[in-house]
C-alpha cells in the first residue's frame, strides 16, 4: 500500500510539472537586434525557471527566425500557434514583417506582447478592439514627439544649438516611410503654430534609400541632396547594416552636418570602435551607460555579459528581457493562465525595466495597450554611447557641432 501511495505521489508530482507555459517569439536572427533580443529572452526565461518558474510551471521559449521577410514572419505565427501550440506571442522588430503577421495574430487572438514595429500603419492594422495585444515599443509618432521635447530641452540648455532645418534620409520600407510621414505631419502642425515641434522645425526635406539590410547600400544621391540643403539636423532612419556605410560615404562627399543623427532599431556591435562614430547622435531607448545609474540596468548588463560573453549593443537586448519579464509579472499578478485575468493584470502592473524607466500600459491613438512612449537622445563619444537627454539620466555633455572628418 505504501508503494502505491508513493507511486501516486511521484506520478502527481510529474504531472504537476508536465505543463509548461509556452512562449513563441518571432525575431530576425541575422540582424543584431533580433539576435540579441533572442539572447535576452533566453536569459529571462533561464532566470525565471531557476527561481521556480511561474505558478509552479516552467517557461518554454520557442524562437523562429523571420529573416526580415513578411511571408516568413506570418508563417512563423501560424507555425507557433499550430505546431508548438504556444500560449503567448512575443518578439518583433520590422514593421513590414509585422503588417503581414497582424492578420494571423488576429486569427488566433492569443495574448501578444510585441517589442518592435514602430510604424503607425501597424497600429491602424491592429485597430482599437484587440484587447489581447500589447505594444511596448513607442510608435513612430510618439518617438517624434519625444524627440521634439528632447531637442527643445537641449536647445535651452545649450543655446548654441540651432534646430530649424531638418533633413530625413529614410529607408524605403514601412519603417522609414512612416517615420518620414510622422515628421511631415508634425511639420504641418508646426507651420500652423501648433504641435510639439512649433518654434523648432521651420523647414523639412527628405529622401529615401534602399537599406543595405535589404540589398541596397548606396546612399550618395541622398547624402548629396542633404549636403546641398545644408540642414541643422540630419537624420537617417534605416537598419544597423546602414550605419557604417552611410558614414563612409558621407565622409567621401564631405558632408558633415552640425548634428549627425542615426535612428536604426540597433547598431553594429563594433560600431563604437570605428573612429567615424565619434560625435554621432542616436535615438534609442537605452544606452550601456545606464548601468552606471540604474541598478536594474546593471543587473541585466552583468547577467547578459556573463551568459553570452558579449556586451549588449542594441536596446532590443534589454527590451527583449523586458518582453519576457513583463509578461511573467502579469501572469503572476493574475494568479492563473486565464486570458482575461492576465490582460487585466498587464494593464495594472508597473515594471521597472532595464531599458530605463517604469513600464506602464496606457492607451495610444488607437490601441488600448501601449507601453513605452519615448526614446532617449544619445551620443557616441570615444566609443561609448552616452545619454544626453533626458537630463535625469545624462551621462555626458553634448559634443556640438559634429566633429567632422579631419584626421579620421
């Protein structure tokens, strides 16, 4: 009889741990943003499981490479839902890929916590009724608003900085074109004396290019247009593969604007080692220097370096970690895997993120569940990304104007 009881107890214990919480991630693994986001998700899952899991269950993470191709990204959602039978969807980077995924996500309506896809077109495609959809990355228009607040604060602190003429070089896909449209919309408001760019943006020009990530890589025509325009603020919106060749070609034609800004989702891991990087400004949600002012960021940095023997080089690394941990906190608060309970919990929790700042859900223009609403203004200085704005996180003074190319 004792043997039977013991056997039943063992069987019960085995069965109780047989159920795992399955999380399906879709990311571009050949791009540094996707690769490091995937690593960070693995790190988060490992930490959670080593701490006992969630509600007595272990997490199981499935990662599929979308190759930055819309059809691959859409197929990945279908596969994760039907083959791996995941409970939740996470991940994301490209807006073009996400536009193809949204109809598939709507078919399954599983709780989705997405960290990529900044295009307003994705928000329009999701619509106002998708209560199961949580978007953590700021939409393009939210980013544009935060940049305006940042540049206004910078011009007040550094009166020598002038921002009147802006030129935006943008990749020709959904990410780049929606970024330019957001600037155009804000420029129209500024001309009427309304909007966040009023008093800053007095003229705007733009031109598109084919990203090196998608088979392009020649930016000379766009850079020559920008040089002729002579902007106060030059911005390029593309991918990490564009970062170094744009600088090399700008140097070739002698284009050195006073403010040289890059706005890709991620940067090459060794970008700071390139002497051309010094003085380049970037928009991002995070900088490595945050580990010196944020205990949460330091924990993530130390754990990531220990686990993968490399340094996080893109904000999609701490964002990927946040992706898992935020979902886990929601499940814990809900106390079950009940869909409605988790949705309610995710809307209520406040998660102190290694990205820098507290993640709290609130509505955006269309969707109910928007997370972060702003990016930071950073600058590469002697190989290190420093925070310039917000000033409460500032780790270095602004170098202005851009140092130019002499001696580099």
